[in-house]
C-alpha cells in the first residue's frame, strides 16, 4: 500500500482517539526525544507498543518538519487513511437512528480547523454524523484532526455529491432540516425540534448558499448582543446542536 493511502495524525488527544477507536490502522509513530519523563507520552508509547506499533524517537525539528509547523505536542502517528463515508451510509444512518437522528451539515466551510472543531462539537452533542459537499469544502487534514480532538476518529464524516439534493432526500424521509442564518426572523430558541433533525451551517463570512437556504425547512438565527456580528461556525454549531439536545432531554 502506497504512501498516498496514509495520513498523519498528531497531538496527544488526536493520537489517543486513534488508539481508542482504530488502533489497527496505525502503521508507525514518532515521539520527540527529551519527552521520556512525560507521563502522557509514556502511556501513549506503552499503548502504541501494546498494539504492535513501532515507536521511533525523533528530534523535535524532525517532527516540526513532518507536520509542516503543526502543533504536534511531541507525538505523530501515521495511519492507513480511511475514506470518507458516502450517500449510501447516510441513508443507512437515517433509517437506523429514527427519531434520535441528529446531523450537522456544513455548507462551504473551507477551513480544516473549523471543520475539525465543528466535528468536535457534533461528537460531544451526540450527533451521528457530519455531512459536507464534495466540492468547496474542507477535508480532514492533520490540522483539522487535531482541532477535532478525537472526533475525527469517532464520528463519521459523510461526503455527498450535491448538498441541496441531500437535503431534499433527508426531508423526504421526515428529517427536519433547519438552516442557521444571522438575518433569519425566527430564533433558534423559539423553534420546537421534534423527531429527527439536521442542522445546516455555512461559512462564517458567506453563510449559507442561496440554494441551500431555499431547501431548508426553516431558517433560524442565534440572538447576538449589540456589536457582535457573527459567531465562528464551530461555536454556532455547538450552540445549535445543544439546543436540540436540551429540548430532547426536557421531553424525557
């Protein structure tokens, strides 16, 4: 298997998540010299070696170069790349989860760190997947995986050919699709979420694309105090996802 089928994961949390979820995909690891007394590194090294992974000691500047200046925290692993999920997986997910379905759809989010942070919020809120379009969207780079802090290994990233068509398909299966837009008349906190739900967020600077907006069942806004113009997409995602969670818990 060639190097094109492998990718790097770095940072303590991201490496730990890979160990917890897919240890069989790890091919090798590098640990910064001089960190031998760090207990977190000792635990990670022991866990890697128990999984049969060879851990190589490396100078810090080697890790800096390998991550192209990324914040690696002294540890890098190489893993067999897992391709993103596709539309057929999404259909299975909708059928399996029923009324408990909660999805995050991202429209035009091109910063890998924002994608990773949004996935982290979705994972924490118990969402079953994050959906992005094939074009004009970030992919899970090592930086994005580090921002995801483990979510990238635990939460499915589903790549679809056409986001608008995907929204239509979700609606046909009874999923309420709510788009977040700053200028929307109705507040997120006034909307009643019942049954399966999908939240759609756009890029911080451009928001939702026109066609995406049209396909949503409802557009909702997050009230902001005077002077605040917008929220980072991952922050907005966290607020919206947990409002759905709050309402579901209140009904139980």
